C-alpha cells in the first residue's frame, strides 16, 4: 500500500494514480515547474528533501482518500564516505499526526539545527574556532526554542574569548531552565570548561533561582 503522504506527492507529480487517491487532477504549477514530468517517483525524495512543503502541494492536488496520517524524509549524501552513520543527513518520520507534513517541517528545522551543532563540534575538534562559533550561532537562531543549543553556544563562546556574549546567553538559558547551572562545574571537571573556581562561580551567579527546573 502506498503511504498517504507519498500517494499525495505522486498524484501531484503526475504519476499513475494510486488506488486511494481522491483525484487524478493535474499537478499544481509550482510543483510541476520544480520537478518536470519525467520519472515522477525518482524525483519524489529529492523534492521532499529540498522542501517538505512539496508534500503540501501534493495534498492540495487531491491527496489520499484515507486522509493524512504520516510523513517521512530520508536524505543521504550524493557520494558515500563509506560511513553510513555520516552519510545519512536526514532520517525523519512522523508516524501518526493529524498534520503530518507540518510536523515534518518542524522536525526538518530541528534536524538542521542539530546538524549545525554537530558541525560546530567538528570545527572545535579541528581547532577552527571561527567556523565553530558561526555554526553554533546559526543553530541557535534556527531553533531558538531548544535551550540546549543556546547553552552549548554559550559554552563555546566563553571558552573562545567571547565571555561578554556568552554571559548574555548563559543568563537567558538559566532564566529558561535553571538545571543548566549545575552542568557548568561538571563540564569543567570533564575538561570542557575552564577549571577556574572564579570563572565557574561567575557563570553560575547568572542563574535565576526562580526559574523553572
């Protein structure tokens, strides 16, 4: 059985009408222009990879008679590195949701933010501080509601001579979730933050006791 979300996309692409499709209507103009008319199935995954909203265009073409339930996205590198865990850039699934395509869009955004954070970690390991800080900052801006991303951006800034900016972020993080205050000395013991008691105390003093845990 063709999944409902995929059926919607194939319908919009002009593929053979799936049995559960509500209508064999023509593809919406933006989608048709984006993918052309050759080998619809081959285009499906690359199109969804570029923009999950493509699935919404497919839904607008008539969708699936079973309604909306699930959506998924898998994106791999064009050229394998021989390390499958590095080659799979996106592997996201929405198993059961009333608005699966919108939920997939949210997950894609979060995955992109996490990928940027991973890039920052790799840059730090390679002693490429400027690139690392840029990746952390972009991750933080892409998913501002994820407090952890902001925390690690602050840690990276503080340990790379950007203490004033780091303090601002630490204060915001600690105001949102005070549990991150306790992590600072643990990072110091692990060698991920300065082991200077004054520095640790300075950062922890930015915490807000009234903040949620």
